[in-house]
């Protein structure tokens, strides 16, 4: 996996061993009050990602 072709359409989330890119429209489309997104990475498993809305 690598960086997206259009990085301006994504935000980057990092941990010690993993970097993921989440599309901005996914983040913007979260229901009010919802801040977690369940995703899976082949070969690594499923993870909860906590997303914070910026003002």
C-alpha cells in the first residue's frame, strides 16, 4: 500500500507501525455524534479508528 494519487482528498492517520489514508468525504459523512470508523487491513486485521472533526 502506498500514498494516494491525490493526497489533498485524504487525511493521514499514523500509529507506531501503520499509516492509513482516509478519504475526506468519509470523515465529513459521519453521522453527528459518531467518531469511530471500523476498517480492515488485509493481513493485519480489523481496527477502530477514532476520527475527530476539525473546526
